């Protein structure tokens, strides 16, 4: 019991540290980047970072051009970097199939057996948006899974929607986590599935008949979304976004020893939105955890200070103490 109490106290203290703004920590972001190619102003959301082919690749959501050109819609941008700070756009994944609706967005990239697997959501179908899968040998050109969409939740507790995919290998199985909504499309929460084989639609089995994590804390308001996971010492840690965009959205963390039952590590955000006047005063949201080859842990996220007129991407470094993450 004493160890459990100590862990809770430590978690609360670390969450409070993470909740401080950049000015309070006395530093500026090591990286601050946005894609200006579509609207002439920075707009990049939902980052996912991997190391592949001798460089870093970042996949992210970009908005429609807005001029009603053929095939216009939400898409996935691709940028590369040699140092995680300076990025150059090198490609796009654009909607190409009827089932993708008005766009594709919220990518998660994962290197498996020398190939880049991209998990992403359709856009424009509302409660019927779902998770899709594609594969690339160079990280730039992707071939769609013939069984797409590969996942959407079932059951009366959910509207059937699935967005913000996260796929992780844990204890010999693949776990897929995603955000869904209640039947009234008001409350966003997490759902999931498990596979012993691969990523095709028929491989996935639902993880229970109900949400894996739903908003309960005041700062989470009506939304938990954008799960991103990392395993440490046999335990799975999930960073997630609480509250809808600019509410403000902030980042929390939970842990699980089986991939199914999740427990928060505190009542406060690990990473809060910035103070007034800072680049992320409107939100710090949609995280992506990335562990580099040297073991350094980075938490990428999106933010803005104008209620979503622009969107920038950045990262903080994550340290670990007693099985609890904190913002360095």
C-alpha cells in the first residue's frame, strides 16, 4: 500500500510539472513546424514520427486546399528530418478510394519487418468513419490494404465510428486502439481490438463491449482521443488527448499491464496548454510518443494560439522515474 501511495504522489507531482507553460519552465520549443503548402499559413496536425531509411519521417494531417479542385480533401503530409528539429515536406498521401470519403487523416506510422505500415482514418462519413491500413517500402508510396476499412467498433454503446488509430505489439499480440463516440456523437472515448496474426479486417477481435477509457476528469471534459503507446519494463503506457480541440485539449497518461485495463497516473495533465501569449495557448494536443535509437523518449504534439486558424507541431523530451513519465 505504501508503494502505491508513493506512486500516486509522484504521478501527481510530475503531472503538475508537465502542466507548467513554456515561460514557467524558462525555455522555448526545440522544434516548431507547420506545413504551409496548402493554405499559405502553417497547418499540420496529428503527428506520427518514425526512423526509417536513415532519416526521420513524420506523417501528419493537412487540410483541403479549399478551392474545390478535383480530389481535394483532407490528406496526410510526409516530412523528413535528420535531427528531429528541421523538417522538409517530401510527399503526401491523398484520398484515392471511394471508402475514404472526403479525405484521409490522423496517421500512425509503424515500421514492421522493413516496411512502413500506415494506419489512418477516413474523413467525411461522420459516425461511419473507420480505420484503414496501407503499406510502403520507401515510406512515401503506399499500397492500400484490400480489406479496408480494417476496423470500426461494434455494440450499442458506440456510434460505430473509429478515428485516431494506434497499433502496438504487446505480449505477442497486436493491439489496435482508436477513438469512438457514443450513439449521440457527443462523447469521445477509446475503443480497441486485438490480433494474433496481422492487420487485415478479419484479423481483429474487439476488446470487450464498452469503452477502454472515457472522459472522467474535469480537464478531459467530453473527449478522450489520440492514444499513443510505448512499452517500458513490460508495462504499456498510453499518452492521450483530453477534451476536444481548443477546449483546450491537453495531454494525459495512463498505464496497463494487460493492454485492456487502463489506469491514469494522476488527475492533472502531463502536458497542458501554454499560458496566454505562448504558441500553444489554445491547446497542446494529439500526442505521438517516439523512442529514438539512443533510447531518448520524445512526445510530439500539436498546438496553436488562435483557436485553430493555424496548427504547429512540436515536441518535449520525456524522462522516466519509478515507472512514471515526466516532462524534462
